[in-house]
C-alpha cells in the first residue's frame, strides 16, 4: 500500500498540528496498523517518506524532487500479506489517510528471482 497525501492538507513546519491533533492522528494510524498486525497480515511496517529528495533520470540527469507543485505526494508505505488485491483493498479502506483526503494505492509485489 502506497499512501498519497495532499501536501497542503498535512501538518508541516509552517502549518504545525497541535499536540492533541498529532496524538489523535497517531492513535488512528496505530489502531489501524495494529489491527492489520493482529491478523498477522503486516509483512513490513513501512516508513513515512520525507519531502526532500532527488530524481535521477536517464543520462545521469539529477533534478530536485519530489515535485512540490503536484497535487499529491507519496507520504509512506506498508507491505501487507493478502490473498488477493480485493482483500488488500478491503484492508486499505480503514486507512486514516483517507480521512485527510489522501489516497491508498494497492499494488501487488512481484518477487524477483535471482
């Protein structure tokens, strides 16, 4: 699951959340992910992604990124165990980012045979 959020709607240095808002937001995430873990479906707890980065393109072209002008940015991810995309989609429906007008991209992972 890849979490996408609107950078204008999430707390930041210039738009900080109150301690109470942060605690409430964290509780929702902990409860949701705890429920996935309790079902033994959390394969990788994932990470939040920062807003700074670089994009490397063919020909060794390096640009600043991710791009702040986009309407959504990838803000984090987790890997879960699910029997199907349909099951993973059902689990994703409880994601707290949806309450902040964000989205969850549900993708399958294809193992690389080396």
